[in-house]
């Protein structure tokens, strides 16, 4: 996983999240996060969001790709599973 602003590896992809703006916050309508492509349209988030609520580093998120090749976040499938948490 990424720890700060390091260079992503070839398995990393950018995933965009649409943000709901309330009372002029946040100041952006979209936030992009690095994620590791897990195949079948799922990614594991690889950095901590600033504005997105309800997701964290390591979460598994379903994605879809639009006509421009942009990968958009969908439903959060759940937290990452590891040998110690499975």
C-alpha cells in the first residue's frame, strides 16, 4: 500500500469518487484515490481519503469504467481481508 506520496506501482489505478457537496463543503465535486486493481471490477484502496466519507485505506470497492476510460467508485464491498482477519 501507499504510505504518503510515493510512486505507485503498475498494479495501481486511479479511482474517482463523486462527492456530495453540502453548505459549500467539500470544495471539490470529485476526489481521486490510488487503488490496487483486484480484477472483476474491484479495487483495494491504497491511500487515505481526505473528503470521502465511509471508506478507508484497504477497503474493497466495486468500480465501473466510463466511455472516457475513467474508473468510478461504486459500492464498498467491504474491508480488505487478510490471513489474520479472515
